[in-house]
C-alpha cells in the first residue's frame, strides 16, 4: 500500500492547464504532493510542470481511451491516492428555449462524461490503496438553477448527482468522496469561454464585485480538504465570495 504520510501523497488533477486545476496543482506540489497534471493543452502543461513535483500528462478526459492510457502511465509511476476532477466548464447563457443542443453536448461531455471516465479508470486503484480520496469540483450551479443557467445547470446538477451516488457506493471501500461547489470565481478562462470570447461580457460578470474568489482561493480550500486526516470528510463544500450571498444576490459597488 502507498504510504499516506502527507509528504508522500500523490494526486491526479484534471483540467490542470488553467484556473482552479492549475492553482490546485501548484498548491499541492508546493505542499510536497506528487501531482499528475492532466489536460488537453500540452504547452500550458509543460509550463506548469516547470514546478518541481508536477508531472504533465496530456489527455482529453472526454476520451475514455486517453484516460486509460493515463491510468497506465500513472500506474507505472507508482499510482495515486487522490483524484481531483476539475475539468469542465460552461458554454453559453441562453435560455432553455434558445439553447444550442451542441453546447449542451459539450457541457455534458466535459463535466459529466469526463468525470465518469476518470472515475471508472481510477476507482480500482483508489480502492486498492485503502485510503483513497475523490474530490469533484462541481459548482453552486449544480444545486440551484438560474435563468440562463440551462445546460450548465443541467450538467452540474448531473455531476453533483454522480458525486452523491459515488459517496454512498464507495464508503465501504474507504474511498472518501468530496465535492467542492464554487460560486463566483474570477479566472482567466471560465467566463471568457462561457461568453464565447466576448471579453466585455466576461468582464461584466465580475464588474463592481469586491474580491471575487480567485483560483488560488479555491485551491486553498481543496488542498485543506484533501490534506485532512482521511476519516474526516468535509463532504460538500460550498465556497463563495462574501459579496455573493446567493447567485441572485451579488453586491456590486461603483
Ligand atoms: C460557476 C458559478 O455562478 O457562474 O460554476 O454558476 S456560476
């Protein structure tokens, strides 16, 4: 069995090329974890892996064959005790009536099927370890719907549901299952992608909000949660900036 001493822990992080995934990789590597950083964009991963302790693995999590290839590489390198699923995202803010089915398909693939692929590949390893941990980064959009949320709400509600079922199913294998549900987090890419590259619309999401969360803020929460002794399960962690009391109540100044 792989030792569970904090300085010998190993994690696979998906969506590691930017935002919360990259920040979590940096944070955990800095804390002494061995980090397998998984994402599609090789160039960004290479830059991330300039930090000691980060091993880049190019992979599209929506492709089960690619995820299995990553499993082989991770197995050869000694395995992991923790899996953090960050890959995902939002595309569009149209209503249900106006939404593009293709956008919904992309969101389901990235948020839901990507999570399923990594779980199906790595659960045997996490079970065999004896003290495995899975942390899925979902969203506050996974528990409360809002106008324009449509496909993103649907995908995140689904990923939230998967995480709940997983917690029940894996407890008997001593696999700890956590869910982090971020609210408003100002990252380079999340809103830019959602607004299809419209920089002004992306900036408007955070306009006048004092201290929206940063990717580093969420990474701090994630690192804390997975570093606690294994029998402590923070279960579901909702994390928002103080200025966002709820999705519909955001304090904006100026
Ligand atoms: C991101 C949070 O408020 O854009 O997952 O749905 S929100």
